[in-house]
C-alpha cells in the first residue's frame, strides 16, 4: 500500500475510537469499580472481537451483512438489547446491599466474553471495514494483504486507546472504594449504557 495513506488511516481509526460508545462506557465503569485488571480483561475481549470482525470483513462476511437488511437489523437489535441487559444488571447490582453480593466482582473470563460479545453484536463495526477501510488500499496492489494489515493496525490503535481509558479510569478505583459510591457509579453508568443503547439504535438506523 502507499505509505502516505497510513497516517490518514491511523488518524481516522483514532478519531473513531475516541467517539463515545458501548466499549468506552463499559470500560470506564468496570475499571473504576473493579480495577485495572478487570478493565484489561475486557479490553482483550474487545480486541479479539474487532479482530474477528475485521478479518470477517476482509473475507466478505461484513459485505453479506450490509447486503442483508434482515441480518443487519438482527445484529442491530441484538446489540442494543445486550446493552440494555448490561444496564439492567448494573442497576440491579447497585441496589444489592448484601455484603456477599456487593463485594463480588465479575471474573476476568466474564469480562473478556462481554467485551467480545459487545463487538460481535455491533454491525457498524463490520460496516466500517467494508465502507471505510477499502478507501485506504491501493487497487494496483493485492488488496487482501493490504486489508489485513490495515485491520491489524486498526485493532492496535483501538486497543491502545482502550488501555489508556482503563489506566485513567483505574485511578478512580480508590475514590469509589466505599459501597455507597460504587452504587452511585453503577447507577450512573447503567443510565449511560441505556442511553447508548438508544443512541446506537438511532445512529445505526
């Protein structure tokens, strides 16, 4: 590929990943309440989800989604309902006052799976690799190696931004160490996740 196109692609990836969305909101909540290790576990799931979507797009799976209104709508609603479910769980856990329940954090495996599922149920992520990424390739050269390289670079940029978010949010972990503060943060992000679910449906319409 033309090296001059890489800075523009990296800037595009950077700006897209800075846009508030499901990943950012949930990463902040998990890292602030459960600590940086939990946030890193979720970041790994997100990275795997983006990698699967990116390589799936390269192989034509995302093109199938964009060509099938039914499949796109299924993923769109499934993704929104999953966010609503996460919001409901965050709100319910905030209402739980039993010490045995309140002090229980999610396992790293659970958070890894949530990061993975959140991305796999996001059809807009796949459409980015179909609609935007090809514009940075050079038709005169083999497209497949270029697309795979750009996919890896995109995942790297996204993961770096997510890790920075985890590190910054993790600093707030000591500030929300008391249960009343944790309940407040859970309720705040439960409302935020619900709002993002509505925004997700509106923007992906």
